[in-house]
């Protein structure tokens, strides 16, 4: 019982840094729909977890290569906030602007990828951790 309690509390103290790209082109933003697993069907910005030894920008560049086969120049951080899904770890979400990249994005991991106008973003069923940011982004 004590081990279970300790395991549960350690989960609450555990933080994970997650990076996401707001990739912009011709007045649109690239969004991605999750294929399977937890949150299947939800929309998100491409990106993922920062691995040990990586900076946030290095992690995001790696993730964009793995998910979309692009080489991206990671711009400024435009938003940061924290969220916890259920009993999971605390996620610290970092959103970065990406306006320069080489290659055409190819869907390597998602159900769908879509270039969408900012004003239309709130019409998509985004992950809970992205919803407030999406609302702000839509009116920029």
C-alpha cells in the first residue's frame, strides 16, 4: 500500500517538457489529427517530448523530422503553460513559431494533416491542453 501511494505521488511530482510547432505558411497553420492511442482523433500541433540531453529547440526539430520529414528553423517561443491529463505527469507545453523549413510536410504519423486558416482553428476538436492557446492564435 505504501509503495502504491509513493508511486502515485511521484507521478504527481513528475514533469515532462513537451514542445509543439506552430508552422505557418501563406496565412495558414499546419495542424495534425492523432491516429491512435490516447486522445485518438484529437487535433494538435506537431511536436513531442523533450528527451534527456536535448534542448527544447533540438527536440522540436527532431520531432518535425520524424513526424513530417521537414528540416525546420525553430523560431521564438510564443506560449507556455502546464496541464495534467488524469493521473499522468504534469506536462509543461512550449509552443514555438516555425516560419522557415525545407521540404514539403509529409504525414508520417498522423491520421491527417491540414493547412488551416487561424480563424478556423477553434472549429477543430483540439487536445484539452491546446484549446485556450488555439483560441488566442485564432484572433492574432
